[in-house]
C-alpha cells in the first residue's frame, strides 16, 4: 500500500504512534512497533516480517538485525494486544464521531488461507472468504460503524477443539497455558463484553445467521445493554403476535410465514444511494417470539421484530432478521441499520489486500495476535485520515484499492 503523506499527516501519524507507544513499556518495543507499522502502511506487496525488514534497512547487515528485532517483537515480546487495540479504537472513534455517532457494532469472521498444518488453529473448515471448506485459520472480529465508516477494532483467533486439547501443538505454537477452548460465539461475546467495559460508543449489534440463530448470543447481547439486529435461518420457528402481544396458533418457520403473507404484504424501502442509483428492496415486519427449547416459558421471552426481505425479482424471500430495535424507529431506519453489515466484507478486503492482515507467516499464537494488532492500528489511522480527506457530504462509494490514497 502506498500512502501519500504530507507534512501534517506525517506529524499526525508520529503523534498517533507515540500515543500507541505509551502502552508499550520498553523503548525497543516502541521502535519495533513503529518500524513494523510503517512497513504495513508503506509500499510492498508483502506485509510480513522479512520484507518489512528488507525495506526498512539500507544494508544487508542492518536488514538481518532489523529482521531479528522484528521477529522477537512479533513472536515473543510481552506487550498487551488488548490495550493497544483499544487505544487505536478510541483514536478512530474520535475521528468518526466528529461527523456522526457510532451506532452499530458488527460481529463477523473471516478466513486466513494456509498451506501447511502448523499455524495455530489451522484446519480444514468452512470460510466465507473462499465460499467453501478450505485449509485455513478463522478470525472472529468486532467492528464499530457509523453510517459512512467502519473500523474493525478487535480480532480473536478461533482455536478448534482439536488444537485446544493437543498439548504438543499448543507448545509448538506458543499457545498460552491459560487459553481454553471457546466457540466462535464465545469469542464474539468476549469482545462485545470488553467493548462494553471500555465504554465504547454503540447501540446495536449486527451479525450474520451463524451468530443470530443462537438464542444465547441474542440474550447475552441484551443483558449487556445493547440491541441486536441479526440474521437468522429460514427454518427458525416463531410465534406471530397480535396487536396485544399475544401468541397466535402454533409456531411456524419464518420462510413459511413469509409465503403465507404473500408478496403483497411486502413494501419497497430504500436504505441508501448506490453507485448505480438507490438501493431498494421489499420488506415486511411482524412482531414475533422465537420458539426454542431452553426450559423457559415463551410468555417470559422478549418480543422482537422479524424483518423479512423479498427482492422484486426473486421467487421467494431471501433474508430474515430478528431485531430488538424499538418499533418507534421508522422501518426505513431499521432497514438502514440492518444493511450496515455489508461493509464488513469491504473492510476485510482492504485489511487483507492493502494492509496485509493475512500475510503473517509465523507459527506463533502470540505472533498472530501481535501482527493483527499492528494492522488494526494502521487501519484505524487510515480511517481517521479518510474522514479528514473526504467529508461525508462529498463521499462516494470507493473500491477497495482506494485505501492507497486515503492518508
């Protein structure tokens, strides 16, 4: 990635790295962080230790020393990823909030394709990045979003049970003894809890159906004081509620409910302007209670809104969302909020294609998290610079490669 830095931007990035450096206890760590971060932001197709060291040093002997220093910084140096990421998150939020409030928190996951079997957490598993089962690692992320910007602030590496229970693999990959097996849902809720504790701004959690179909996920989000708007599967069973909030009949799948209502019950709504004109689809809202077995009485469960989408040219509904967002919000605003999730994939493309999120080549659990932390810090800076360069009133949808000119 090539970043064009004028004098003011150079001063800002230096001040930003100094701010991050306050959470790195030793001068050598601060120097290594800056070297690695400038390598992430700078030119070059590969954003891993060896090419960054080669670009940072002018002579072969200096390259070797820089390479060894960065290897130690990434694989073994004891610095706290969470406090560094939180500082970067606050920096991005400061810039984002000058334009509009941070409203949504977005949970998603992405794959890191691998050739071998020694990288921590790697195995054959499904990843949406490839759209199939592949040999890869899976990272679960939390992003903060306004209507125009989105910044990933936290990542957790999913460690399959086969890895968590294998002492030999754990030792080789430098996996901490304290780490226990956690599902992707657990990792997501951990990140949300940390963000709540840090008092980061936000009101509603968005997620795809992998997370949304879990009643434990939805209920925990509510306990943490947030609303949710999460996709769910077509075979999710619900009771439809009448005007007085009473259940009617037996539970039915959301797909069958949509078919029973028919296309005529769906109304067109626009959620944003796209590059080819307004983005419009047809939606239907119904208040429901979700049917599942957990030992609680359905009468004690919170009523939620089911938002069903049936695009004009489709033969059947294509998307179903459960949301606790209050009905006093307009339907258009609820749909706009739901649709915020689409930009997560663009953020992943920028993080991988421009900042080398998936370029870490080591076999260290700690190293993976350190690399991701530096990348997240760099992306937070890029987002802040983009806001300064492109005020909302003049923004257009930009392709992933446009990050190169953002700073």
